[in-house]
C-alpha cells in the first residue's frame, strides 16, 4: 500500500535506466564510455572530451560533508497513527484522528563514529522521526536514552570534542574509551547520569528494532484554547528492549560492521515490520516545580512511578529507502520543526539545538534549500518568500515580500497560531539555576534500579573504558565521582582500574525506579525475527532438520542452516538439504540462538571439530539459548559446566538455564520445541555459571 509520501517521492525518481541508452547529464546519448578521447591510440587525452570531463568532475564531487555527530545511520519509511484523539491536551492534527495515518521517515544512528565506523560500538543511538503531517513536517529528534550529557548547549562543542577521536592521532574510531572523554567526564559531574546509561547494555542494543526512543527534553503540548502542559516523549518497541553483551558486540564489529543496518533492512524486506508505541508523560503547568529536579534539565528524567507513561499511538516502519544517499544521508532533522500543538520549553540544551540543527545543514547540504530535497519535502503546499540560493529547484513566480499589493497580497498570512504565551523575565546573566545543581541522585537512581546482572555489566564497562585511559589522575577522579553515586560501584571499578578505593561514606541515595531496568521491558514474548543457527554436517538427520526449521519458522523465527561448506549437506534419508551459510562466513555472535541437530555422526567427531565447539561455546558464554538433539548433545557436555543439567538417555527433553537438550533420535519432540521457544523468547540467560573454556 502506497502512502502520500511515497507517491510524492515517485514523482522525483530518476528516469528508468532500462528505458533507453546511456546519456550525459545533458541528455546526449553516449556511444562509448570505456576510453577517453585521445590524439592517437597512445597519445594524450584531449580537453574537448566533454563526456570524460563531465563524468570525472561529477565523480570528484559526489561526497558531501558527513554529520559531525550521528554520521553513521540507517533509515526507513513508515506510518504513525494515534489510538484516540489527543485533543484534550494538544491541538496537533496528527494526534487527533485515529483513522488518519501520518507518513514518517525514521533515522537511527550512532553518535561518535564517522560514517564508516561499525554499528555495534558502545554509544548512544540517535532515534529521529520526521512526521509528514497535514500541517507540515514535525521532527521528534531523540536518542535511545532519556537524558543527555550536558545541561546547557554551550557545553555541547566541548563534550563532542572530548568524545571524538583525539586530535593528535584521530584515535579511537567509534569509541569513548580514551583519555579526553573521561577527562571531561571526571571534571563535569553533570555528565554522570548519561554516562551510567552509556555504560549499561542500553548502549549496545541487539537491534534498532529492540531499543527505546526518547525525546530527551521536556516539551509543551498546547491545546486549541491555548492551555499548555509539559510533555516527555517515549517510544517503546513491540519486540521489547534487548541488548548485546560487550564481548559479543566487539566481535560483531569485525564479523559484520553493518549488523544493525542489515538487521533493519532485512526485517522490513522480509515483511517483519518494526513497531513502536508512542507514549507521553504529561505534567500540568502548575506542577512544574513539584519535583526534586528541574523539568528543564536534560540530564534528568521523570520516574515513571511518579508520572506514568500514557500510550497515545503506534509507529510501524514498512518500507526501505530506494537510495541511501538521496534519502537516509540527505534527510535533515531539526528540533525546531514543530507543528501547532507542540511547543518548546526554556530547556537551555533544547534552545541550543534549535539553532545548531538548522545551522549544520547549511554546510552539510550546501545551502538553504535543503527542504526541497525529496526526503525533506513536506506534503503540505509550501508558499514562502525565500528565494534563490544554492540548489534552488523551484521556479517561483509572483511577489517575494510581505505585505504586497502587486501580487494580490499573496501569500497571505494564516490565521492565528496558538503559541504558548510564556512570561519571561529576569536579569541577563551567565548563571545556572540552583535547581540544576544535583548531578548524582538520578545517576544513583539508575544504578539502584538495575538487576544484578545489569550492574555487573556496568562495572565491567567502566573497567574496560577507564582501563583504556592512560592518565592515572583521570581514572582516580572518575572513581571519586562515582563514589557520590554509589560506594560499592566506585570500589568495584577502582579495583579493576588500579586506583585507590574510596573511603567509607553513608549511602545517600536509595530511591529505585523498576521501570529503568531492561528486565521491565521484555516485549510481546514472541520469537519473531530471532535468528537461529542450526549447525549441520553430512550425516545429519534430515527429518529432524526439516521439523526444526518448520516449527521455528512457523513461530516467526529466522532459521539458517550453517555447515562447513556452502551448497548442501547429505542426510540420513539421502536427500540433500540446502545450506544457508558456510561456517567460515558467520559466527555465533550473528545469531540469537544455536541448535545442534543429531544424526549417526559419532560424538567424538563433533566434539573435536573446533569450529562447532567454538560456535556452541560462544553461544553459551554470551548467555544465548543453546540446544542439542541426539548426538549433538555430546557437544554440550564439552561446553557447559556440570552445574547445568544436560539430558541423558533416561530423560526426556531437559531445559536448564537456557540450555535445552534431548538425546532421543528422530524428529524433535513437542516438549523440546516448546522449551527451546521459551528460551529463545527470553533472549538470553544472564546468570549462567562459566562454561568449560
């Protein structure tokens, strides 16, 4: 089904390359494009070869400046629909009619690395949504964490300079584990809350389709009567929030640097359309000062236990871009692209973004006319007095000033738009409100709200990051700041990075917000789009292989048969089965679960196959579901410890800590399939004992 945005884009596509011969940019047909025009067969190239000059000149100018931050990303089109009218708190038309679907374009991204960096680095992810509404474009430009690193936009260049590769070496790429970032953090305690999120598993998502999105700032909704209330925006994925583990994320960077981009593209191309629910936290204007933090402070969140998230609609992404450069690379988001019913607050970081996002497009996209690019073009009519400039593609007519009489007064101004009439007063000063001074309580709230395994991963992340910092004083200062968050956290980190442990102090912060834990966001409980590797080899039980694929595919999982070589494997029924991937081209980290089918192959042959054992070993140590049937169970005995129960011939199917096994030959029993499906739906088992490595 096409939408209005797709219909608009269809009118901007290039001519069909199959519709005729090759031409120049001027439409002149080209009869030869393999050799330049020369004076003699071995002579110099002639300046008059206009086709050569045009081809090389265009090639030399194909690249545009990449984004300073959020350079690497992926995008998709889709639609948004509200569940019911939101007219009680906003006049925004796209939130008014549940029968009206608004086209959207969404871009996900990493922050630190350049366009050519890897997807699975530890980083905040951008989550930017462009709504092509009936009242013009609205951009909700957020991240996958609800807070930011600085409170005032004047510090944004300092933060980004510290985060980016160090200027002398341009190292590291796509990583925060270096001296300048942690020097800044240790001297700027307002960063601590966002740093806690960065050190958590939220910074290494399993998929763009499995991460939350947040508007970060406090905005305003304004209704048709001019009444306002504060609003925070939340996107929640239908599939739940799931992450990688750090070792897995690092290996993914080498095995498939495009892991997230490929995952999004393949899911949409396969008809598994990602979906998020949009929710809002609403705060009446009269309650602005009812919290122990400032609503205008972008380093703070509103705990959901205080203000629950109210679901108001859903977004589905159902179409991949036709051309990455034309659409994903040239899309231009801007926090100030608002529609009636949504308004700003005086958040000092938001105010800076309102300037910076427009300013950066002027250099990146070559001038002020970037809104005319197809991906940025609104669906509503555009009637402005803006004229000329680089890349002007409109042929304007009529007057270009207001007011005018020669043009019949057109374009006339619209009726009154309901801006919130905020009263602003106070002396000019470079000061920060005292209500912005608390930098530790919400960092502690996040830590206190984590499950034990999440805390362990945060400690390991701090140890990795600070372990890469050469300056001992920076490590020491950072640990001292962490002691203001939680003493146990600081001491555990100190022991890992070789600095003195902080002295005793009373625990200051005890508040907990269970909604902050990944465990609170399991999703719909399905196994849809989970990738399962079935390790097969010649002699595998063919019927067993067929049933495994059929049963798991019927539940929505993506099943791939992996074998030592591409092509097919011989089976017990002498009917070759196709191989989806050759073992040397993939690894356990690219899958959500690993399954070892049985057959007459002797157990020692499997156990001594280093590639098979490594595949199973990595799945186990990364907490992933690991299952085996028949002779495949022998591999489990070589991988998992004695504390994990494995099936014996006297047992039926056994499931323990995400390890599912059954020694029976033949098609898998229903109990085995159900146990494996439950383990797959749980994503991973974080509390496993160490394996036999």
